[in-house]
């Protein structure tokens, strides 16, 4: 039975629409794989930041390191430009992660 395209009147999909549907499916599969990579990468990153938090707590170091954070933001902005990603988005994303890490570090020091 032919598949129908939701934005067209009744009738089978054209060859172009069939190819477009296949390409769309491939893009979505790639997005799903990349989402999984992001989640697992963030999980791995947080394992390391938790270890840093434990070290800071053991050695009575402050939970935040503004100089390091500024370096990381600048580094990520540069990486974002090279990756053709909006640097402001990358900066906002990293700042969100940094806030979460600091929050975890503060909890470890309590």
C-alpha cells in the first residue's frame, strides 16, 4: 500500500517525496545518536567534576574558580566558532553547566 504525505492531497508519494522522507529519517537517526553521545558525555564530565568537588572539599578550596571558569568560557567560544556553532549559545550552555557543577561542589562542602 503506498504511503501518503500529510501535506498533500490524496495520492501516493512521489519519488522526490520518498527520497525526502528517507533523508529526513536519516537526519533524525543521526540526531538521536548525537543526543545519546551528548548525554553520555555530560555524564562522564560530571563524574570528573564530582571528583574535583571532593578534592576541593577535602582541601578546603572554594567551590568556584572564576579564573578557570573564564578560561573555559573563552576556550568554548573559540571552539564554537571553529565548529560553526553560535558562540553565545555555547557560552550560555557552558555557563549553565558551570552553575550546576558549582552547586554540586557547594553541596559536597556542606
